[in-house]
C-alpha cells in the first residue's frame, strides 16, 4: 500500500482546516496499490555466457577424469596392501620353518658333541645361527603385523586367509607401447588438459567485457486507487491504470579504467600456468609408465632367477648334509647352505609380489586400473553421471543437498573403542605364495 499525491487543491481546500490524522495530515488525500514487473533478455553479451557454460562443462569433464585417477590410485594401493600381506605371511612361514630346522640341527650338534664327534665351535656356530633366525623371525612377524594393519586401513577390515591374486591383464610388450597408451588414457593427463581448455575459455569470458551488449526489455505496471480516484483526480477518473513498455537497448563500453585488460591478463596468466602444469603432468606420466614397465620386467627376470636359485640351493643343501654326515663338510657348510636356501626363497616371494604390484602400477599409469577395466562389480563407487543428471538444469534457487552418512567403514572395534584389552590375532598363518 502506498499513497500518491492527488490533484492540486483548490483555494477552499487550502483554507480548510486540516484535521489531525486525516489523509492530508499524512501527506496525501488518497490511497493506491501498485504492482509492476520488469523483464529483460540478453540478445548479445560478447559470448560471455556461452564461454562460461562451456568452461563449466569442461571442468565437469576434468572432475570426472580426476575421479577416475583417484579410483585407480585407490585400487593400486589396495593391491599393494593385499600383496604385502601375502608376501610377509609367507616370509614369516619360511622363517618359522628355518627356526625349527636350526633347532633340530642344534640338538643334533649337541648330541654329536657329547660323543666327541664335533667340537664346541660347531655347537657355538649352530647356536648363533639359531638365535639369528629367531631374530629374523621376530622382525618378519613385526613387518607382517604392519602389513596387516595397513591392509585394515586400506580395505576396511583385517585380512583373513588370502587367496593368490588373479592374473593381470595382458601388458604392453615395450615401454614405447605403454607410453603411447598412457598418453591417450591416463586420467591425470586428461584432467589437466581439460583444465587447460577451461582456462582458455576463461580468457574469452574476460575479453567479452570489452564488447557491446544488447538486450530486449519489457515492463508493465498496474495501479489501483482503491476507490479514491475521484478524491485524487476528480469525477470520471478511472479506478485503475495500466502502463507497459518494451524495447531494445545497447550498452557500448567506452572506458572502464583498464579493468577488462587486467582481467584478460590475469586469465592468460592462469592459462599459461595450467599449460605448464600440463607439460609437467605429461612428463610425470611418461616417467611413471616407463618406471613401472622396467620394474615389472625386472621382477619377472628376478622370478626366473630366484626359482633357479631355490632349486639349486635345495640340491646344494641336500648334498652338504650328505657330505657332512661322512665328514667331508663341516657344520658351518650346512648352516650356510640352509641360509642360502632361505634367502633365495624370501627373494622369490618378494619378486612375485614386486612383479604383481609393478604390473598393476603400469595398468594404473595407462589408465586401465579402474573397476570397469578390472571387471569389478559392487562397492560404494560414486556415480558422477547420475549425480550430474540429477542436478543439471535445476532452476530452483533453494535446492540443496542433504547431509549424507559416510559410506566407508570404520576399523575401530567395540573393544578398542571401550578401551578394553584386545587379544591380538595370530601373526602366522599358512599362506601359499602366489604363482606367476
């Protein structure tokens, strides 16, 4: 509600006494109600809006590529944690067996010393090797416990008996082939290139502020005098009025104090920065791909060599024991042969782990370590396309997102949360090393 001044009062009205609280006392002699609407539609704005839309969509594509990169990194970390547990459990089993063998050897050495067949030096050597094996077993158990806790952190629960992993997909035959695939499919590289494209569109947005703008407009206003039109305008006055207007207007910027030029320079500087980052990312992708390929090939060669070494050391230990029984070999020779066999077995288990992890890292560098590539189904994977379709084109200014509960699992057990002592799980389990 608003009041509008009416007609020019007559002399009689000017001489009339004004009563306190009347309309005239409040500055008017009538009431009216007014409502209006103004509508404008841009016809040309230098391409600013279209460039902003294209830049936003490009950044959406960059975000999806970044999500792919995170997914591949998570799977790579999970594979490494899985293989670490298998490796360290196998090493614990090997060291446990070594302690048992050396304990038997020490008892046999003491028995032969009692009958004068061996010297105290032989007994001391056997005792030293046994204690060293026990020390190595304690270290292996500690490393295995650390791997299991890392598995618990990455996967979300403690590991049970783990099966050997499935074979890796076919890998490239040369580092050049691997780099070619990585340059085309690596998600980190795709993301930074999309960011560079968006930065180029930002330059267009900044440049558009120097161009003219054209818009069509329309306006309408309705006024209702609420029965006071005769008091305001005299007899036969209309009880309401309507006014409309429409047209096209253009704005041509002549001088803006150098602001558009400054914004263009800023946008180009940001674009140059992202372009340099794109080159750095490309170099990192190439280096990681070649390094992973070299590590995978070296691990494959190590597997073959260690398999041969294990077979040879088994034969050497058998021969050393036989020769020691007839006096041509000493106790130290047998102990050395047992240690060499253990070292080759540990090296073989480690090489198998390194080969699998390096192969998966190569897949990740080539952009082929995602759930879709691995044939995995299920799990709390985020669907960017579904969320994009849900929110795209939403014109509601009051639309928002609900607070969602985390989908990741906690690793704190009820006993740990209550502060009560927890019985540690057994640190040794029978695990078959994976076969290549």
